[in-house]
């Protein structure tokens, strides 16, 4: 078992440029101290410099970091593409082991919108349409209907507000750390 009955685990998934990192940062900014951001991109690409593949070392590292933060009393926002076939088993076990409420969200953005959003990113010159097409998976949802799908028509502030309210984080005090 991991975390406490009071810790919240929020899993944000979706394709590249769907807004996961922006939503996660918005949640953290609004909540304050006591909320850990566990970002797939940081752990996989920066810490390990690993390609996204089944059985990658990053899967265990993401799990370990999320569990550590929950056990330390932090609420956790875990965000990333987190393909269902690569990360689904880890996410299912983390959800089953978490003592507190767990909420899953899938940010769904159509491919054309993904391209438009990607064009504004710093890596736009390094990653093109072909790579984005290869990475894109239409509604790559986890089994069991455990994720709330949020569409591209939901503005950033609206999405952050919704998740803070859904998860109960809006009514919880920030921690003094």
C-alpha cells in the first residue's frame, strides 16, 4: 500500500501537445506546496535519456517517484503520454495500491490541433509531423472506464478548475514544507 487516505493521486494522460504539462503546472501553482509533479518527459528524456518503449527503465522510475512522494504525504500529479500498452500495468498497480482517492484524466486533442500546438513548442524544429503521426494514438484510454476524457474545447483554466474540484484538492490546504 502507498500514500494515505488523504493523499490524492491524479494521472494526466494524452498525446503530445494535448496540454498535460500546462494543466499539471496549473494545478500545482493553484494548490501550492505539498503537491508533487511527476513528469514522464523529465524522468524518461532528461533523467534517463531513454526512448519510449515497452519495458523501459523509466516505467519503474516513474512508479518509484510517485510512490515515494505519496508515502511522504504529498499529493501527486503524474503526467505524460503514458501509452496504455506500455504503462497500463504500472498505472493499474499504483492505483490499486494507493490508499487515497485516485483520479485519471485523458486530454483528447485531435491530430490537426496537436500539429498546431506542437508548432509553438521549443522542440518544433527537432520533431516534425512524421514523428508526431507515429506517436499519436486516438483515445488511447486505459481499460475499465477509469479516465475522464477532457476535450480540446476545454480552456486551460477551466480544465485546472475542474480537476481541482473533482479531486477535492480545491478544498484542501497547501502543506507547509
